[in-house]
C-alpha cells in the first residue's frame, strides 16, 4: 500500500510540476503584453479592445493552472501562527484534516459548478461582449475546471503523503 500511495504522489507531482513550469511561460508573455500595451498607449494614444482582455485571460490561466503546482510546493497563502513550528507529524495531521474537510470538498464543488458553466459557454461559442473582443471565452472558463482538477489531484496526493507521514513517521518529500 505504501508503494502504491508513493507512486500516486509521484505521478501527481510530475503532472503539476510540468504544468506549473509550462504555465510560468505565460507570465513572461503577460509581462511583454502589458509593457507593449503601455508603450503603445503612450506612443499612439490607443489600444485594441482585445489586448486587455487577453491580459486578463492569461492572468486567469496562470492563476488557475498553477494552483496545483503552488500547493505541491506549499506556497499557498496561509495564516501561519503555529504551523511553521509544528513537527512533521503535526503538519501532516493539519494537512490531512484541512484537505479532507475543506480543500477536497471545495475542489469538487468548483469542478461540478464550473464544468456546466464552461460547457454552456462552449455550446454557444461565447465570445467577448465587446466589439472586436476575443472569441472563445469558453477556453478560460474551462481553465477553471482544469485548474480545480489539478488542485484536487494535488490535494489527494497531499492526503496520501500525510497518511504516509503519520503511519511511517517519514519526512515529507517535495
């Protein structure tokens, strides 16, 4: 059982690590777009309607697709009054309870609701309501579902890791 759980943890870690690294490239693209937009506004005193929409879409994709990666590296924002001083076993217990009570149910709810939301957008091929705006808004809406799935997978890996830590008194791996 320990070997099977460890294989699952490794599998999920590889998925989120690769997607996180790929998503990081969107950040560079976003910086170039923002700088280009600012420069274009200063030089030409105008900007295309689709450019700020593209920036928001990229920002959403970065945030959503990197959520699992962020959890994998334990870099989510948290109110950390005591956690940093906890032993590995206590951290594993907090992670286990937090994931089972809050994170996993929340991810499941987001997946359930966002899938219908994105599917409805896809069925009508929803685009921007702005003239000359971006088409295919459903792509960003499906990113909500995909991001929540990646976060759910990483939460399940965190549960497995916590169980192994509690049972075998091992030190957590990243």
